[in-house]
C-alpha cells in the first residue's frame, strides 16, 4: 500500500483507540516502529523527550514528529490530522446528541475496564523502551549499559522526592544530556 | 468569521503556552476561556474535560473540539482543534529539521544516549503514577494484570486488547455491578 495511506490509516487507528491522552499513544507508536521502516525504537525515545520538552499536547507533538520522520513535512501534517480526525467527529457527535455522556452507566463500565488496561499497555511499552535504551546489542548478545541504567534509576528516584518532583521534564532531559556528554555514554 | 478567528487564536495560544497537555492544561484553559473570554463557565469547562478524558484521542484536542463546537458549531470545533495543533506542527517540524542536521555529531550522540536513559526514568514514573491512579480496587488490578500478560506474551493487536478490556468492564458491570 502507498506509504501516505498507511500513515493515515495508522494514525487514524491511534486516534480512535488511544484512550487516556498522550502516553496512551506510545504503545501504538511502538507497534509502528516494529512494523514499518518509518522510525526506530531509539528514535521513538528521542521523540518522547522532545515532545515532553516542547509546548503543546504530548500526543500531538509525537504524531507530528513521527509523521515527519516517516514522510517529511507532508508526513507530519498528515499524521497529526489523521490522529485528531476521529476525536473531532466523536466529540461533535457527543456534544450534539448525548447529554450527560460521561454519566452514562455503560460508558462508565467500558472505561472502568479500559483504564487499568491502558496502564498495563503503557507498562509493556516502557519495558520495550528499556530494552532498546539500556541494553546494547553486541556480538555476544545484549549487554546492559550500566551507566544509562544508573541514570534511569537516579532520575526515577529524584522524581519521587518532594523537593524535585515538580520539576519540568525538560530539566531532567537537560541533566540526562549533560550526563551523557560528561560520562561518554 | 471574526469569532472563528478568535477561536483559532485562543486555542493557538493555549497550545503554545502549555507544556505537557493533560491536567497541566487546565489552568491555561480556565484563564483563556472562562476568565478572559467568558465563552464558557467553569463548570462547562470541567464537563468538557471529563468528556475529553473518557473519549478516544488526545485530551487537549477533545476539549478544544468540544469548546469550539459549543461556541460556533461544527466549523468552530474544527477551527479550535486546528488552533490547538498548529503550534505543535510548527515547533516540532523546526526541532526535527535541526535534530536531523545535528544527529551525526559525536557530542549530540552522547547527549541522546543520556536522554534515552532519562526517558526510561521518566516513563517509569509515568507508569507508576498511572498505576497509583488507576489501580484502585481488585477489579482494576485483575484487568491490569491480565492485559499485561496478554500484551507481553502474545502478539494480539493493541486495538483488540483495548476492545476486550472495555468488554470486560461492561460484563463485570452486568454480572456483579462491581466495575467502578
């Protein structure tokens, strides 16, 4: 199939099924990294960092970036519009026809099931992300990069600490970049 | 026409001034839509927000569509959404072009490896926060564990897993009335 059509299809699907905002799109982006030559898992990790550090909704930023990596300027535009198209239609239908949609019993039951599932899907995506980011493939198999691993653990711990937990993500990425240069990761 | 333009500009401003989407956006939405423009009341905003969270897609976009539609109908919904995504399109494209030009530099390579380690830490934190918020009873823990096993050990498509989880929610609600 034509690459542009595939891009439209994949992001339309993501927009329709990614429930819970930005992070919920990550499992879908990961599927794309596996299935298509558009971008690699490592690049997906860069996309997450950039999307968290620039203005705008994270999900939109990631879609624009992923689309740009696949098909340039046109790709960025197409993937973003395909991502938002299903929500625009659904929200307009709800606004027009369904008063008290969010109070509906079936809607509540569906989302009660989906919410914990999305948490699990994102957890699996993060495990895959760790596999590609903290391990390097070498001749004898994959080797754990202990410096990157330490950086990951330190940042996670600092994010739990009261004094530093409110810091903006961009601060962590700048620190991580500095550590990367300093320790020649 | 003027009102549509105002919608576009307002959401453009919200898009460019919010880092991070989701809950981080609420104060900005409130300032721009409730206090400055008085387009909607604070209660309507919270309603929009609740709907934005239990519909598919990006929460910020859903809220923009809803507010735009309430204000100016279908064209309002579309224009508000375009306003919301425009800053991302511009900024991300510029960043992507720059990064592509710099990617060969050894310094940039080291920085990126560091950043990838940092992303892992940040994403672990995201999962931890989500787990704390969403795993509030045994039903949620069971669905989460089941989904984890399915997603980790099988090749089932993500879409199918999400549909299944929704079905489980409805089923439990019917059988025990316990899916809360």
